[in-house]
C-alpha cells in the first residue's frame, strides 16, 4: 500500500478511556515523520482539550483537525480552514435541545459554552477532560445566547438517560442538521456538508495527496464520513459495529495499540519493538 497521509481520531482510537498516548503510537508518529507521511489528529474536541494529546503524541509540528472537522489548524495554531453551522440549523437545534433535560454544549472559536451541567453525574470531570485549559462558560443562559450561538462549530447534547437520548436523537433528525455521536450519551450537530471528511479532503488537497492514498482510523459514528472518504479506512477493535462494517481493515483495540500496529507493521513494514 502507498499511504501518503494518515489521519486518526483520538478518544477510543489512539487514546484509550482514562489512558495516555502509548510509546508505540509515539514511535508510529516518529516513523511516519521519517518517511514524510503526515500524521494528522482528527478530533471532536475543542483545541483547548488537545494540548496534552498533541504533546504526548509528538505532533505539534503537524496540522490538526478539531471539533469534528469544523476547523483545521496549522502547527502554530493558525486557522487554515473553518466552517460554521448555518444560522437556521443553530436555531432549530438549540430550540430542540432546550425541550429536553440534557446538557447543551456549544463549541465556538473562542471557547465552550455549556448549559444545564447539573444533569450529568460527573459534569466537572467530563468538562475538564474535553476543554482542558481553554475558555469555558458554564450555566450562563445570557452569555450562551449572546456568544454561544454565533459562529458555531458544533452543538452537542449530553445525557446519561438512554430513553431521553433516543427521543432527543429522533427529534433532532427533523431539524435538517447533520446528526452524529461519539458515545451512547451524546449527540453532535453540525450543518450538512461539514464533518471530518470535508476537513480531511481539504487538507489532503492542500498537501497534494489523493484521498485513495489516505488511511484513516476511527471508532465511532462521528468517524464514519472520514473513513468512507479515504482509500484505507481502519476501525479499531473496540469500534462500533457500524464503523467496523465501513472499514477495509479492523485493527486491534485501542488499549492494544491497534493504530500503531497497523501503521508500523502494514504501512511501514516495521516490527514493533
């Protein structure tokens, strides 16, 4: 295989739940760099929550795709590409989310705005993990509607109640927005035409790489469009079944360095030490 660009999701893919980026993954990054193969992190997270991931992985000198493909940032943090939700989708989605007892998150360029954070059992832990040291405005409806509904990258609903989530997803399907998720307890909303695939296509074109020569790794529904647009889609072993069905390769699980194994053994034809 002639792989010229590698893109990977973070949570549940190169970062096991509660874990860290492994030595094997760091070696894969280093070996890709030696072969001039860009290693691109593609995450649903806001940039403020990716500092430790970037540092651990050793990808500070490479572009990064954030918030499900809403923006591509250069190595210095400069915005190379940016897409926002259409105002009508923002309005419909926000109106729908408010009808349910869920936490509402709005990802915008200057931070994360959150409402109804008390609905989750461990809200502070979750928010810290997904925002890092960036700006976060909690439970301030006026600020949310003043700043959190303009230039929106992504809206999100969170609940630990499965029945509520099922009803919410059904209602959101009527808004005309793009509906996806990265876990059983969240739903993520963007406008059609946005997503990880759109950002990756843009970046590959900028780098002069054909999508047929790209490999992408993922584990959940918000990775599907990215996997479907590349020549070599790979699901980690812990991925959702729908993601595995879309994959050309099913790797080992995240906790067993599935991403690193495929890169080192299959792409670079090297042995893992």
